[in-house]
C-alpha cells in the first residue's frame, strides 16, 4: 500500500541575496503542488530570482507537481532569473526524462553543483546573506501546521535544521 500524505515542507536558505535554495520534503501532488508553486514563486518574485530546488526529500511527484516545476521555471524566467533542480530522486528523474522536462530544467546531481553553476552564471547582488525560512503546508492550504511557524528568518545562521 502506498502511503500518500498531503503535507509538504519547504525550507529555504539564502546563501546570496539573489539566490535561494529551497529544500522540498514530502509529496508534490494535486494537494500540494499549487502551494509549492505559490510559495516558491513568491521567493522568486520578491527576493531571489535565482532558485535551486533540492528535491532529495520528495517522496512522490505527480503531473500536478511536474506542472508546478514548469510554472516555477516560467516564474523565474519572467523576472530574469533561473530555476535549477538538484538531488532529484530516480523516480522523479525518470518522469522528467520521459516528458522531456529535463531539457528545459537544468538538473544537477547535488545542491552545491547547482549553486556553483548558478553563481558562475550570475554575479552576487547586495543585501543580507544566510537567512533560512521554513514553510510547512498541511493539506496544501499554505498554512503552518499547529505549533509551526510560517517563516523564520535568521540572517546569522546560514543553514539550520528547523524540524
């Protein structure tokens, strides 16, 4: 039996003012894809036009999730930014290859490789560095689960485990 959940966790690090790394955990499906697209698009449009999605903790992705990834690519392109995928699980990678999406979305073996490539392509801007945000959605509603915070900014902590 497949264990399907409707909870998606998004943890965002800002190693540079114009670059964000978003670690996605959980299922990216019809219940959570719109929330991922909305929250990640907000990051791209308001703060960081260059986004790396670390998908190592994605347990399931359906066509709605794939559509969200394409939508994020368009959102980044619209503001002169870029989207890169990193640590893509084998099952999702097969889906990207079968649909041809891997030809438009750059896929990297590691987050550090994706960041290095992104940095090489775009110089740093000015502003604070090293903040971490966390968004947890329950039921795809975009609201934090009880006891969790919608966003936690910590400019002095370049990386944090907020679980």
